[in-house]
C-alpha cells in the first residue's frame, strides 16, 4: 500500500471542472448525517454506511490509540476499516495487551464497521536472500499476526516480498516464511496477499505468480490465505481495467479463483497502464478513470467483497475520505 501523501492537484481524467465549481457542487449535494448512538458526529460529506451491501471504508490513523480508529471510521461513514497496528516504517514491535484489545472491541461494538483489517509493515521482506533481514522479517510478521489475532481483525494484508537475486528462489523463500509464521501463530485472522505493481524485483505482479505462491502452501494452511486486489497496482502491472474489465476478472477466476478474493483496495492511479509504478490517486481523478469503479461497485461477482480506499488524504483527511466513500456509494446506486 502506498502511504497517503500531500500532493499537488492533478487534472482529472473526467470532464474538466473548475475547482471553485467543484466545491460549490459538493456543498449543494452535502448528504444528511445519521444517528446511531455512537459518540462523535459524521463529517458533513459522509453518507450512512449501514446500507452497504459489502463493507466499505478506508485506511485510517490510530494516532492517539487504537480505539481512535473507530471514531475516525464513523467520521468518514465507513462500514470497513484498515489500520496499521504499529508504526509501519520502524522495526520496533509491540504486543496487544488485554486492556487495549478490550478497548478496541468496545470502540467498534456499536459502530457501523463490520469488517476490519491491518496492513503489515513496509519493512517486512519474507523473500529476502539476506539471512539477517529475512529472520527479522519473519519475527516482525509473526508479531503482526499476534496483534491481529488479539484485536480480532478479519484480515491482515501483506505484500509479497522483494526477491533481489533470483525470482524462483525469492518466491520459495516467501512461501517458506509465510508457512513458518502461520504455523507458529494460529488464529482466525486471514492473511491476504496483495497483488503488486510488479516494480523492480517485487513479487506478486502477475496473477500467475500469485497463484503459484498460493499453490505452494500446504493444504492445512490454504484456508487461512487469500488475495487482496488493488486497482492501482493491477493497472500499473498491465491489467486494463478500462478496456478489458471482464477479461481481468475471468482471468482472475481461472488463475486464482474468485473465492479467494478477500479484499479490494480501490484506488485510482497517477501512473500509466503497465508502468509498474505504485502511485495512488483520488478515484475518478487518475489514469484509470471513474467507469471501472462504477463497474466494481455494481458487479454481482464482487457483491460481498470488502473494499478499502487508500487514496491521498490531502489537508483534510476526513473530508477527503468521506467524499471518496460517498462517491463510491453513488456509483453503486442504479
């Protein structure tokens, strides 16, 4: 996942509209807020998440403590949520104690959120040929699984590693690392391996390579591992969501199986098709454009797959996330 960055405005792929006109239009269509007895008010741009057929939400901050994610999810109108369970760019690990787990569960108990996941650390590389880095990565990955189990999260999203030397060897190391960690850390959280943009020596940039990784796992662990598909990643990897939308899903089903699709990351892209660049953009304002997201939101094959946005947050994270989720709900409405 690409961390949200403060970026200069980009020209939308949709029909150009002056910024002032866009702002005025959003004010005119501000949805009414809802009441569900939870502390805190939704952002004025947020829409009611209780009617979502599939859980829909965003990656939100845990600043101030893990339970704060529940309030941020409510603020943007989310029925799903993704978090980091620690600082993603540091090796420092931590454990979740009983009090923190109880506070997390209590915070979400009365919310509209019905599906939650974590994204693991950016530093983890189970495919590394460096023995020290790989050992450290496995330990960090195991700690991530323990935190997810303690919090009762539905899923942990993880990128395949960077092989750095030889692809087949790297894939084998990645598989071995996953097996070692899952066998050492039993629990209910499902591991979702995320398809990547295929940049450099990063694994997981093709459906076939992801299928090979999954097929190498022993049958005893197969039910604990699925796939997360990021629209920006597969676009950059060369899968044309605009012109060959149905072909992508047919190929996914034939190669991996739609039954193994555990989560969708819905992100537009700043990068060109097949560029192998992982650059997220606001939905409808990048090179993918709005129509593929409309199709995803109305696709019966994907009707119950949880979906998370990781789009840039800008200067007003809650407003931006609420606007993106409201846009997606609008695309799902006939």
